[in-house]
C-alpha cells in the first residue's frame, strides 16, 4: 500500500487526517469469545481499538485455546443410563458429558467396564 519505508510519526499524522484513530487497550488479562460449540480463550491478548468515521473495531492478537461447551444433560437421560447399566447417577452423568449426550455410546462404554 505504501512504497518504501514510512515514518511511523508521519503514518500517525496521515491516519489522523483521514479521521482514523488507533489505541492499544492496556492491561488486557483475558479475552473470551463465546460460541454455541464452545469458547475461544485468549489468555495473553493484545487488543487494539481503531475508530474510523465513528465506528470502532477491535483487533485481537494472541494465541487462542478452545474450550468445548459441556452439553446439558436431562435427568431423564441420566435415569435411562442408570437403569440400563446399574451405575451411580454421577457416573452416568459424567459419561454422558464425555460422550456429548450420546445415550447409546454412554451405555456401551459403561457396559464394557
């Protein structure tokens, strides 16, 4: 976009003339992006806010880790797994969470133990 080396001071001046302001948000400890499948967590993120023509956008830089969402397990599902396998309710619930709510897979896993 800009040929050769550009002086950072001159670049800021040009951006200001275009009505563009950039500001790094200091002291960011963690950024979390929530999705239905799970959360993207940035523990050490650099965040820059850019305002242009009254609209602010945020640029996020850093390493993300994905934390999958634990599915909601209905009590009926837990009761069904307990009745089919004879395990305790806590064990049935934990296995259903591991299998992301798949009742048949949970029963098979517990039956093999």
